[in-house]
C-alpha cells in the first residue's frame, strides 16, 4: 500500500532529531499493510549493517532487530542448543507468505507488540533481553517478558529504537515444550505456551502468550503438580488479560491456556523424572 503522506525517507545512519510523524522502517510488512496517515518520514534501517545473528563470546545469541524471519529460521543451531526446535516452531507460527517470511523482521514483530507475535513468544520464552537505544546515545536493557505492556503497547519511548535481543546461553541449553492453537489451520495464534527447564537448577518456566494481551511468565523452582500449575495460572492472569478478538474468545483462550499448561508440565516433569 502506498503511504501518500510520507514526504521523506531518511537513512538511519544519518543523525537527526526525531520528529512527530517519524517511524522506523525495518521490513515494512506492517507499515505498508494499511494506511498510516500520521506518518511524514520513514527512518530506514536497511543500511545499518547490523549482523542478523551472532553468538557472543559467552555463548549467548544476539538477534538484530533487522534480522528477517527467514534468516532466523535458517540459522544453523549448535548441537548444544536443546531449545533449538523452538526457533522453527515459532517461525512456523507466523501467518505469513513467502514474501513476508523474507521481509518481515524479528524486531518489527516485537515492536508491533500484538499478542499473536511469535517472536515475542520465542524471545520471552527463552528469557531474552532487549537492547533499546535512544536519540541521545543512551541505552537500556529490558527483559522481553516486560517489553510488551498490552495489545499493541510496549515500553518504547518517543524516538527509541529496538537494536537487538539477546538470548542467554543458559536458556538455549534448556529442554523445552511448545503448544500452539489457532481457530483455523493457517490462522493466527490464539494460544501459544512455551515451557523450559533450566539445565542447571531444574527450574521450570512457563511462558504464556497469544491468549493474553502481554507475555506472562511463571517459574517453579521444583517440579510442580497439577494443582500448583492451575493455581499459578489462575493467580497470574487476570480475567481481563485474556485477549478478545476475531481469532478467539477469551473463554476459549483461557481453557486452552490451562490445558496446555498441564500438558507442558507433564511433558517436562516426566522427562526430568526419567532422567534421574
């Protein structure tokens, strides 16, 4: 879709004051999907030269905001990453054509902050930490689980930019479980839960996304029983936090959230017991 109110496209490498009506341009799959009458300038990130994915000296994975879904999916995963299946599972949770797959960016999915965003699910489920840059050169780090505040809302301040998300090596080594549901075979996620077991202390982390307006994380230092998981989900998710749109009613999302939480609990705690 043409954005006929945009009068200028600037290179993000050129320093300049952020103005009302500016927007960061990554892949553009959302910006060009519908009218944006409030926009006057686009700040193009395509020439920043950020490496899409890199493993740090400590073994963490840094994912640039401009990394495409295709690049993330195709990136070779080291043998020690027991959480590797989550990458493909979350990438495939996209309702996306081949063109979108190769243009949509990891950062754009986070910054749109929609409940069904599978990159939010992936990075929150693996304890990702977002690096944010402001116009004065300042930087701050925010856990992805706290980055999204609600449907379409996040912690970004005026002119602030998501630079990257870092997934810690410890989380990449975790055993994981994945559950996702849509109303239709190729539909948008209505419920998406990720479970992960810490490889060092055995803590079970349950991350709830898509069914709720924001990511919600639960941590169990010891393997929980069914009642403990039920109570934890009940207490953590307020009734108004179950998302309500054409892709699923709150009651349906709530039901599957409880069901998948128990399935993940059984899958991961039974694996723990079998490994003793």
